[in-house]
C-alpha cells in the first residue's frame, strides 16, 4: 500500500472528507487529493500535521500499522528518559524500570 493510499484510508477512518481536512489544516484540498493519488509527496511537516488530525502515528503512513504493541521495559531501556524535562541518568532510569516492574507485578497479583 502506498503513502497516498494510507493517507486516504486514515482520513476515511476518521469520517472526514478532503474539504474537512482542508479546513482543519489549511492544506489545499487539491494538494490533499494529489497526496492521496501519489501524484506528489507531502513534506515531513505535512505528514506530521495529517497524522495529528487522523490520530495515527506517523509510522502508519509508511508501514500501515495504526496500532502497534511495544514492550514497555524494552522501550524504556533503549530510549533516553526524562522526568519533568530533566534527563534521567542511567541509574535513575534503572530505578524507574524497577519501580514499574514492582507496581505492575503488584497490580497483576491483586487482579
């Protein structure tokens, strides 16, 4: 499936027509039509704006997945973590993961 086809599918899933999207984004409906027909490629910023309007991750336009499942523990280990705008150092990140493990285990045990 092409980027244009995914743009159209995401728009239709939100029950929007191109005129609705044009009003929400200030993108000309003719441009939207050309994007959906794969006649022109939207910029990164345009894709980000459309992803926000359609409430899909930007990756959807490239891999077709609207929802993905991520292992939180793995995600936390491989990404830089911040709390209140401050980056956590390695030790703080490990503690955060440990605390989440404890909380989630207790939650499972009480269900």
